[in-house]
């Protein structure tokens, strides 16, 4: 085919003449585009879900409305496409499951988040907007990047690498064998494949299809029990084998079954950027070749997951055994890890994990909870282990088509402004708020500082001998009261001090007095989270139904006094666990709230605890907005926790850093 490059190279005089004639040059460019598209269509006639006529029709519609920009899309995906049609088909594919945008005028992620019904139906965002959404009056927000990664230079140029590579697949759903084989057929070099399958029926299919794949050298297929999810089979069956390779890729067949249909977008997202997109894969392999200190790779967390997907949630205590064994300190609550359990790694980066001999009984048995198990903890420990061993993690960010070592993506969903927050909450009829680190903050941030101040006062009075020992006794007394109640319901501060009184020979009057003194010390330190209090009062004035819900040993009157101090005085319902005997963190208070909701009113809860204020109400089907507490925001800025270990109740440390953490975290979002 004679095209622009051929004429430019073989007939430079003709090329220069045409280039100097504006009309001829425009005609020539149009012909070149049509020829390139025709050649692309002939060479790429696989079924992509749309006919060529449909693709062309959608492309014309999108261009006419300024919603697809070939040059912009190519630049933002950091790649050169053979023609406009190839670029548009690339977006049609990825826009169904990824956070890529077709032009500055359309934000795919925001369209899905504003129209979750479209996401749940599995419809492509831009296609829906062009065919239905615009006529229905749905919003089509412009592309609004929330994160700009510190990108690193990568290239897809050059021949296939000479890595010795193992592909480790755990297959529960048989159709994923077809997907993996199709992707491997395009892979830039040959690999060995290790497959665990859930039934004998899948053995023959896996063995035959992988063996027929030209890029596969050796195949090992094993039937495994439904025990250990994807990690159990990998570690029990293949951990020793994988250590003989330079790199391995671990993937598993993943579906999210809800809303009446299989939600495949998360699996499609991980599959695309871990195996299928050869432009991305070549860059990743080249990077591993050129950078021996890179130990793991995976794309940034799936964009339709909750904001708190990169939080430890209920899993930190399940990780303690691994953390001790691998000498890893578990400090921050947010962390970078391969959410979904799929990744590339150097075996040496995970050496301690792969070196052990495993049995299936080493892993928790089914049924597993949605969160809060050794396997959920292991998933979160992988990145920490690689970094412990001196390796960096590599991430791919689809929105900008860039690779990066920058792990700040874990908090990108927390970029917001007071106006943005006002707009989001203003659409709900009924809004619920947490108290501590949501509406109020402590001047010195550390909750136990009030107890320490009371301990110091009691030392001065000769009532106790050591202030720090008093704090320990006081907290132990709280645990003992809860234990005596079989951890059902909640306790009050007065019950806690009655327990202390029985141990320290105090009178009932002394117990009551000291309980009130602890509250007084805490109350004195209470300050407003100004923007949140302002918004709270605006919602009340605007006629919204407002609830305030807190898990606390303080009484309802004490909490109301704290709220009054910061300017929250009237127009709301206050629910306090010590009075109701129901808590957010065990779900009983959420059931109470859900039972009292009006079916014709929309509801949302706002709070800083990723489990009690976000994950658990979500389990009850309640909309929620998780916000950053001051220490989370402090971490997001790149600063270390100043209250770790022995420094957790060091008064000099508290007085030095506490006000800074509290002030910095006054507004609970990034980017204000």
C-alpha cells in the first residue's frame, strides 16, 4: 500500500510539493487516514463486540460531539496507533472496564460513578452516553484527573526479553483458560505454565489448550481442593517450582457476582494490564530487565472499588504472625498491595513466602468472610515483603498510560474540596455523621492523652504511683468490663471507673469523680473540624434529616456537650453506643439505623473509621463516605507516625506533634 511514509521516503520531492499546498495536503491526509483504517480493518478482523460499521458510526458520533480526540487519546495512552480507528477501538475495549478517557471532554470513571446502573449492566460508558445517556439528560463530566503520578521512562521497543518466565494460573471458571491462551498467543516470548484447576473436568481442557499454544513450552496441571483460594494452590503446589524462574505472573479466575449478573470488570481490568495488553506487557518486561531492583508489578487498584480498598480494614491482626516472621513493622493503615491478588514478581522479592513448605490446612477453610482472614492479610503483605527484601514496587496507571514507583495512588480517591463535599452530600435526604475525627478533633490528637493527664493529677494527689501505669490499668479495666458483658452491647465511662474502684479501693464517689475528671480533660481539648461543622449546620438549615452516631463509652449528655462546644447544638438525632447498647463496629447500630430509615428517602453516612463507618454499613447496603482521619492525612503527606511504639504516650512527643497532626487533618480530604 502506498501511504504517507512511503511517499515521504521514496518520493521526497512529491511529498514536499504536496505539503506546501494546503488543499492538496488536507486531501492527502484524508486519503492516508482512510487507507490506514482500511488496512487496519483487514489485519484486525477478530470479533471485538462491534461490527466495522458500528465502530465507524460510533466514532463519527463521538467526533461530532467532541468526545473522541485521536491525538489526545494517543498522547494520554503514551503509544502510537496505526490509525484513528485502532485508537478508538482501543478505547471501546478499555472504556468498559478501565479508567481511560476518550478526550478531555468525557470522564469515563465519573460517568460510571454518577450512573452506577450503567456500570452494573456492563455497558460501555461512552457508547451508552452516545446512544442513550445524552437524550436521558445524564451528566457527561469533563475528564478530571485526580492523580498525576511521578512517571518513569519506559519503552515497548526492542525484541522479546530473555527472562525465564512462569505463568501461574488458578482456574475455577473454565472460560478463563480460553482468555489466558488467547493472551499468551500474543505474548512476546515463550513461557512455562503452571495451572491449578477446581475439577477433573478442567484438566483435559487446560492441558490441551495450553499445550497447543505456540508460546507455551511446558505445562503442569493439578486438581486442587477448594481451600486457600488462589494463594493456597500457588504455595502448596508450585512455590518451589516458581523459584527456578526470573519472573512469575500469578493470576486467577475472578468474578464478582452481584446485581443479578456476573461483574467481570475487575477481572477484565487486571487481565488487561497484567497479561493481555502487549504494549503494557513489553514495557513491564523491559523495565524488569533494566531495573534489577524492581520486585513486583501490578496496575493501580481497580477504580470502582471503594475509596478504602487500600486500607488494612479487618486484616491487620491476621497479618501479625507473618509480620513477626518476616520482621516487618505494620504502621500505616493505608498501603500499596495487589488488590485482587494478581501480580508479577521476582521470586527473590517474595523469598520468605516461597521458601516454606505448605499444606492446605495452613490456610483457613471455606466459607471465608468477604474480608478479615489470613488470606486477605497475605494479599496485603506482598508489597511490604518485596520492599522488606530491598525491592521496589512498579505500578501502571491506565488513565495516563504511565508506569511509576509512586504509591500515592492509594489515596487518590480522597481528593476533594469543601464545595465538592457539599455537592455530594446535598443530594441525600438523610445524612449521618460520626463524631470523633469527623465533627470534632482533639487538640493534641492522641485520645489517651486525657487519661494520662488524669493519671498525672492522681499521682500529684498520691492516689496512684505512676501516670503511665494508670493509663494501662484504666484501659485494662475497660476491657474487663466488656469481657464481663461477653462483649455484648457497650460500656460507660462510669462502669469502667467502678471496675477500677474495685481494684484500687476507691469509694463509689471517687470512681464517679475520676470518671468525670477524665471527661473534663478530654472536653477541654475538643476543637471543631471547622469545614465539617459548617457543612453539618448548612445541611440542617437546608432541611436535611441529620443523625449523629458514635461508638463511645461517653454518655449521650457528654457527647452532646462536646458537640455543643464545637457549634453543633440542635436539629439532629444523637445515637450513642453506651446508651443504646448497640455499636457501629459490630453492625448492631447499623441495623438499628437501617430499621428506622424512611424507604422514600436517600441516606448516606460520613465517618473516618474505614471499618465501622464504611465497610460495615456498606455490608448493610447503606451508602457511605469514608473520610481521612488526621493521622491518615498526615501519612498521605509523606510524614511518619510520630506516636509509634514507646512514643505512643510520650507527653513531649504528644505536645510537639499532636497539635500539628490535628491541625493538618482538620479538613478530612486532600487537595483543599
